[in-house]
C-alpha cells in the first residue's frame, strides 16, 4: 500500500491531481465568500424593505 502511495506521489499524475485539488479549493473558497457577502446584502435589502412598510 505504501509503495502505491509513494509511486502515486512521485508521478506527474499525482502532481496534476494536487494542482486540481488546490484549484478546486480556491474556487470553493471564492464561492463561499461570495455567497456569504451576497447573503448579507440580500438580508440588508429585505430588512430595509420591511422597515419601509
């Protein structure tokens, strides 16, 4: 099992997989931050609309 892991990590395929994981992580983080920021904006908009009523 450990020889399979060592071979996987030493091959270029393993390097490519690591790059894909990092890119995916960055995208997920960006989406999370965007949704969080937009969520607060929508909440503020709805609160102001309810206060106006």
